[in-house]
C-alpha cells in the first residue's frame, strides 16, 4: 500500500519538474523573426524560390557556425510585399547571443514576369550553391525578447538584364539575379510614407540621412497609384529626393525632380509626407 500511495506523488513530482524545465527553457530563450519586404520594380511578378534560411553564429570563416532556421520552402512573389507590407518567413525560439550572418539558399525555379506579360527564368549565379549571404551588424538576441531581421529586397537593383540578350533569344537567358538586400535590425522602426502626383511619373525616391559616417541613403519607387513607404529608418533628419522615371505625355506639364528637406523621422513612427507634386 505504501508503494501504491507513493507512485502518484512521484508522478506528480516528475510532472512538476518537467513543467518547471519547460518554463525555465522559455525564460532563457529569445524569439527570432525574419521578414521580407520589397521596393517596387518594373515587373508584374518577381518570384523567388527560397529553399532554406540559415544564420551564422560564429566567426565568418568557421563552417560549423551555420544553423538552419525553422522555414518551410516556398515560392515568394516579393512584389506582394511593398509599401510597408512584409512576409513573415521565420518565427522561431532561439538561444540568446550574437548573429553574424544570414544566408538564403535559393532553388532553380525563380522567375520574373515582365511588363510584356512573358515569364522569364531568373538565374542566380551563387544563390543555389553557397547561398545569398548577408552580413549582420549589432544583431544580438536577448533573453525573453523578440528580435526581428527585416530583409529589404531591392528589385530594381537586383535583377540585371544580360547585355547581349535580344528579343527572340532563349527566354531563360534574359535575366540574372544579383540580390541587393538591406538588412534592418529590430530597433530601427522609423519610416516615411506619402504619395506623388501625378502617379504616372513613377519616380524613384531617395531618403538621405546625414551622419558622422557619411550620407545614409535608402531608396524605393512609387507604385502605380503613386503611393510609397520606406521602413526601417534610423531616427534623424532626412532629405527626400524624387526622380521621375518617365516623361509627361505631349501637351501636359513636364515632370520634374523634387527635393524636400528637414524631414524628421523618429523611432516607432512612420512620418507622413502627404502628396508631393512632380509638375
């Protein structure tokens, strides 16, 4: 009888220890999020075949420092995530510590759909072997905190047309992917947004902040409605420049370059610039 009475107590004790262990584990871990956003480009679709995401925890040349993240392989149309929208790629518990690099392994099925409605393969010289590697600065995960890495993909700069390609050539040979991706850490939460008029000007927009390290420039493009948003900006005073990418139709006022100065960006807020006229 003594044995049978002690068994439930022992079982409860074991359950209690297991519960404490899980609670302690949760208290000693961080949460890592990886998100992807994009600056608009001159395509209908830009689809990346992302197979694997890893982070590097040790010194750059240590091959054992890579750790695979909990990510499901997927095809991502990055043009779905512009003007403040982002795709959540990873949300995973992670041990506190420093992150040195992040790496995206791409598959062979990336492609673009051009303004002509045609689909073209998107070749990635290194993304399918060594992966697309991005250096991280001041990326430190702390206990019981969520750390976010925002991968800001620049379509216009990342997709390169081969110089010798001509209409009628093999569609597989037209475009190369040479990713230009800005990595934004969690504590950079400022931004600017607005619209341009007329929207048909489709300007490139530069946000330029002066700092002791020199000008810090981030760019985007207005979408077809004239809207734009740049996120992940450090707090500071910015100059915002607008450069139309098209010319005005005959008989209409010409589009012009515009510069706006003294734009204040603060942490955790998106500064609205309203409508900026380009003619």
